[in-house]
C-alpha cells in the first residue's frame, strides 16, 4: 500500500495514537488503513464412499487437486460462501452437513473454513477455475498432487474420522505456519 | 474507496474480466481492490459460576456491556487473536476451552468467533477500551444493556448449555442480518 484510498495522498507506515501496531496512515486526511486476514470458505463434498476434488486451472498450484473453496465475499455468510464456491468451481450443488475444519494460515493471513457436505447427485463439472472435477475413493486420492496442506489435512481427518465405529466428524481446529502446516491445536 | 492504493490514481467500480461482482479497479495500473469480511475474535471467560463482561469505553455502544473481542490481526491465529483481545480489553489471562460461536454478521461484513474460556484467577481490569470489567452470575447479567446481539446470543447459549445434565457446549453457528440477528442455523 502506497497511497490513501480515500484521498489519494501518500501513506506512511506508523503506529497511530492508541494503537500498538504499525498501520498505513494518511498524513493528509488521517485515514488509517487496517489490513486483516481473509476467510477462505469451501466444502469437502461426499458422494457415497467418494469425495469430490477439483484440478486447479489457476495459479497458484495450477494442475494440482484441491477442494472447492475461495474467498468469502462481503454480504454473505460463511455457509453461503462455501456453497457458492462449490457451485462456481465444481459446478456441484451440495448440502452442508457441518463446519469441519477451521485453519488459521499465519503466513498468508487467511482463515480457511471447510464444511463437510453431501453431494446427493453425481453432477459436477469443470469451470474457468477448474480443469477437471472428479470423484475419488480413499485409495485413489492423489496425495502427492494436492494443492495445499490444508486440503491434505481435511482429507486425512475425513478418512480417519470416517473409519471410526461411530463417526462424529468433530471440528478440527488448526494454526498453520511455514514448516508447521499440519499442526493440530484442538481436535 | 476512491483512489488506487498502489499507484494513487482514481479507481472505478466495475466487474473485472472473469469476475461476476463489481470491484474497485484502477484504470491506470489495473490493480483490483477486493474487499472481504473481517474476523472478530474473542472470549466468553468463565470463572466458577460467573462470566466476565466488559463495559465499553469506545463507540459504538459506549457504556454497554460486551465480551472481550476485536478484529483479528494479520500474522496471528484466531486463538491468538481471542487471547490478545481478552488481555487488552479485560486485562484477563484465560485458557481457551473451545470454539463456541461462529456468527456471520452480513450487514457489517464480519464473522465473529467466540471461544469458551476458563478464567483461572479473578484477575482483570479496565483499559483504554473498557470502562469497567466485572464478573456476573446468570441472574445479574444486564440483558438490556448488552452491546450487541451476538453477545446476547453467546450468553444465552452458554447458560442454556450449562443447564444441561451433561453440558457439551456444542459449536453454535449463525448467520445474522438486520431484523434476524438471533437466527440459529446449526446447533
């Protein structure tokens, strides 16, 4: 950030009065420009014994497999964001079952929220963001071609939880930093 | 937003190629300025049979009671944000027990995440943001002087859950819009 989005003058990085962190502050109009983490919302769609993954058609991680997820928009709920992203990226209509993973990804200032979801019909497709969408059984998961550690986490949790005698799919709550991208804080 | 924070030129509101929503776009350098919901993280601190509330020393809702909570910062986890806000606003050191409420507040573009927390010692205080901090038993809660519907929701859930024979304090998951600020989506 170089310029004030309110008045167009130069901003400088300093600690405003009453604050304890450096912010981009406009010396002309006084606006303080806060920067905060963004939410990525998405789904882990389940159809029978299979899960739905998308092959990314965009950077980063072009060509690798991921769960349908993307940035939450203003004016929507986390649930609406997860449903929208699943429809946009995988062309799939799912029914949300529960909030399943919440991961703070410290080095990119994101909080990722993945919902466990049911995919009632095997209807899905590709999109501008997705080269290919397909269902995978557990032994078909391309573990070495997954786009993000958070996706690997979610899938590992899912298959482990599903193997329980009475699966409850508890909320998985993580804080991830470089080199510690699979750290479990609360299960 | 009037000016590009990258180059300082005027921005216009339009739908970028490949997108389906209006964004602030710079016609000079091409930067697209996304605006996304922010996370508010905080705690419901429990000490014995009492809970800790803070009387706000800042607008909005100056003088009304709230739980310690505030905007999550870049570079921290949701847990760290909840602990930091509780220390800053209530001067209280708590131990997080579990993520308890997740509320999308549509009209202000916020997602509020409140943790159930234990306050081992009755040590707390006021701050720049808090006129007074004190412990309340259930029959002392100032229901008509609470700052936000989300705070009322969290306290109502807590006392209802605590009254169960075997309290499990399940995650409470809400989407709130004007006139529907206490709508339960998932319990």
